[in-house]
C-alpha cells in the first residue's frame, strides 16, 4: 500500500498578518474552529472580518470564495458589517469592483433553533454540490453563536442534557462532513459561563492547554460543556482583562490610575498549533494582532518569539497602539 501523503489544510486569512502568523496561516479548511469569549470580546467582529477575507484570492491568503453567515442572535449587525466592508474594499480596491460586490459575496441566514440549524446544513450540503461549479463557491461557514441556539431550549435534566448532546453530535458531524467534502472552513462562536467554586462543577474540568481561563477577572469556560468541546477540532479563547498602565497623578488615588482593557487570543487546543497567546485590538477597520512577543508554551516551559523582527509584519501598516476600546 502506498504511504498517504498528508498536506497541510488550506487556511483562510483573518485579514491581519499578525493574527495569521499566530494561527499558522489563518482558519483551517476541512475542520471546525471554535471562537469563544465573553460578550464584547470581539467574536462577531472577527467573524465578520473573516467573512470578508474569504473572498480574497488564494495569492492573498483568501479562499476566493463566497461565505455564509448563520446568526442566531438578531439583529444582524448590518452597520458593523457595512463599516468593515468599506474598510475592506479600500484596502483591496484593486481586487474587487465595488463595495457592493464585496457585500454580495456574503450570504446571511438567521437561525431560530438548533433543529433549524440542522435543516440549513442539510440544504447547504446539496447547495454546495451544485455550488462547486460556480466561480465564487461557498468555502467559509460562520455560526454566530452556537450557545444561543441551545440556551433556552433545554432544561438541566439528565434527559434534556442527553438530548442536547445528541443534537451537538448530529450538528457537528454534518458540519465536519461539509467541511471535509467541500474543503470548507467552519468558524463557530461560543459564549462563556462562569466557573463556580464548588468541587462538583463539571465546567471546572481542564480541557486543553490551560488549567483555567480568565476574562474580566472572572474564571470562565466556554459554554455547552464537555460534549460540545469534543465536537470541535480547534478552540480559541478571547479574553479581556483590565490592566493598569500608569498613574495620572502621583497622589496614590486608585481612581486616578490609568487603565486599559488588554484583549488576548489564546489557543486552548488545536491539532496544528502550540499553546500560545497573542494580544489584539479592535478598531473601526477590524481586529488586529499587536506586534510583539508571542508566548508559546511547550510541556509547561514558556518560550517567547518576537514578531516585530519578522519582515512579514512590516506589511501591517495599521496603528496597533493599544488603548481603551
Ligand atoms: N468600530 C469600532 N471601533 C472600536 N471598537 C469596536 C468597534 N466595533 C466594535 N468594537 C469593539 O468590539 C466589541 C464588540 O465586539 P463583538 O460584538 O464582536 O463582541 P462579541 O464577543 O461578539 O459579543 P457578543 O457575545 O455580545 O455578541 C465592543 O466591546 C467594542 O469594544
């Protein structure tokens, strides 16, 4: 039997070289990537940016494709999408005819329930079979957010938890099948829940690279528990933590301390990525990684690499100075 040669999966750029380098090229095709974080951490903003970036030609790190945005929390963030589309078009006006063309390549579908999502995926499967002949087939699917679909529909009883887990597996199997069959990148956003201190809290179980995840000073973990965690191939976590960056005055008054929100993306688990973290900022043009050191941890030992020394990052001429958003 011939040895099977495995090629690295094609990736979709996030529209920022710093974040792309952090994710070894972007969001991989053929698998499910989860982006979890508390409200306001930038999940939707990053998802919208990815929907636009997928349209870029392969030579610019895109998938030369249309993308599908399935959103479960109305209203659709139309104004933000419009703002990002304009900024995207300005950056790539030599590639696209107009900002309308850019917007038209993003298909949007609202979801009512988890069952509705499954129905949409069934239709998507047959649609993609025909789609492959088109010039801009769908190669990116974003679900924003998965937790919202399961939040109200299920009680905390053993029967409902089993029913919920079955639905997770049904949905994730279909998503993986679509991802592998058509080379689609799937990004699913997820919310976080607080981890209670009681010893019986299953949410406190360690999954992936970190003993604990913290955001806004709280210990949190991605929603939907261990059964959903086993349905995704990669998990990224977005944290927001306040840090003191200096004193406005020297009189020691705590209220006069200068603070900022430090946002970081962490690799919780991913078959192709080491445990690492990267700071990012959000502005009206999108989400951008901050140049500087990437902290990578291998078998408990931390290594630091300086991205500012990499010539690739000179392409990134946006202002990455940090500040309060
Ligand atoms: N134009 C902008 N300029 C600066 N910051 C912005 C801009 N648009 C959004 N943000 C920042 O992004 C954050 C909102 O991000 P986003 O809605 O993507 O978060 P989310 O994680 O999806 O939240 P939720 O779970 O509530 O949907 C805001 O807190 C704001 O700080």
